[in-house]
C-alpha cells in the first residue's frame, strides 16, 4: 500500500499511462474538462476480500495511479470490500462501481458471472453469496483432505493463512503450496495440484446460471459473462451458453479482458453484436505479482461494440460534433 500511496498527492494527469507527453510546449496546468468522453474503465478486479493481494484501499489507489477513472471491484462471492474501496475512491475522485463475481455451474462447467452496479444491501443477493461462501469453505476442507492423502500436511490452515477475507479459494491453496515449496510458481501449481485429474482437485457445485443472473438483476445490476474465452469452449457450446445467459436476462459480455488476446477480444465482439449484448472490459487484476494483468491496461473496446456503461450517465456524449456533420450531408 505504501509504495503507491505517494502517487496521488498532486497532478493526476501525470498518471495516465504515458498517453499525454509532458514534453509539449503546452503550459496549461489544468487541461482536463469537467466532463469527458474518454473515461478509462476497468470493470473487473479483486482485493484481499477474495483472492487478490491488495486491500480494497490499496487497489483503488493503484487504479487511480494507473489512470483508471471508473473501477469496479468484483470480488468472488463477497461484497465486503466495497465500503473501504468506496471511501478511498471518493477521496481520490475515482468512480467506484459496486460489483461482484459469482461462481456458476452450467452443464458441468464452472463459469464466472460479474455483476455491475449492484445494490449490495439486496437480501436475495446476499443470501445467495453467503451460500456460495459456505460451499467454498466445504470445498476447501475437501481439497485439504485430498492433499493430505497425497502427503501434504496442514493445507487448510496454510491456505487460510493466505486468506484475509471470508473467501477460501483455490488461489489461496496455490499460494500455500508455492510458499511451502511444492511447486515453483502460481502457473505451475495449478497444473500440478488443483485442476481436473490432479490430487487437490474438487469439483464445486456452484449457483445455477438462473440464480446468479437473477440475484444480480434483482439487485438492480447488470450481469456480465466474465472472460468468456477462458473457458475454452467449442463455438457451439459457447453459443449455447450465451443463449442460456440471454434467456436468464443477462445483459453483457466481457469482450476485453486481461486474460483475452486481441484476437479473442475481436471474436467476443462478434458475439456481443450477434447476441445484442453490451460490451464490458476489465483487467481481472489480482495483485502486482501477476504482472501480465495490470489495472487499467485492457485495450479499448473493438469498433462497433456498445459499452456496458452507455447508460450510466458518466460521460458527455460526442453528439456536438456528429449532429452538424449528418445534417450537412442531408443538404
Ligand atoms: Zn473469473
Ligand atoms: Zn475475476
């Protein structure tokens, strides 16, 4: 936290990822207008309340330092980090979107559904999330039992030591296993222990797609398919999933994700258009250790996407320039 706390104390424009070179002779001190049409969005991130390694406050400070204007905190199955994140965001003038990432089992596969702009007081949503946390705890105990059979002692306490919040995830087991010398790094540890056909794998039975989208929608939010390219589905299965998601009332798909290549983003933009889904973008940031996923680094949405934030009222639309041009061609 302290390493980035000193980056916010004066001019925020210097933090905008180098897009605004200071070598120009332009000597204006305050070049930014009050309303902009180029806000920088990162709508998927994690804190220590789930499996991230930065506290909500440190996460928001880092997002601000990275030039993010609008940040969604989307911890797995928990919203407890949002109060702290919101207080820091207010201090920095950053817009915080209350979010969550819900684990779903659909057709035997685990999916993640992000909820954006949720009312965190909603009782139905919170009851659902509490149930998922209980499932996670039971799964964690079973992972530990299986690892013990494999000769690894103390995995439950070890994983819990890495979990600062109420969520026990495979990532916490992974950090324990790496720390205890059972694997070299976070990428290798999953393949060695925590995925299908490995000693510490336990299939979770999470919320149904209907439940997850229903809770989010009932809480006034927009449901978003998280990192759709990461599930490695066939085109047919992905289409079936998207159709089921639409039928449940799902609104949006993460076209741009920290775990998508440019080609995958282009492919997901096609699905967004075809299924009339709003397009979202998010880094899925978990902490500075995962240097390939930085806050605010997702590329812009591909041409033709309708952004999930289009009706949030945060931006000045660029109509001033467009309207006269259209009229001119009429004449
Ligand atoms: Zn996810
Ligand atoms: Zn995530």
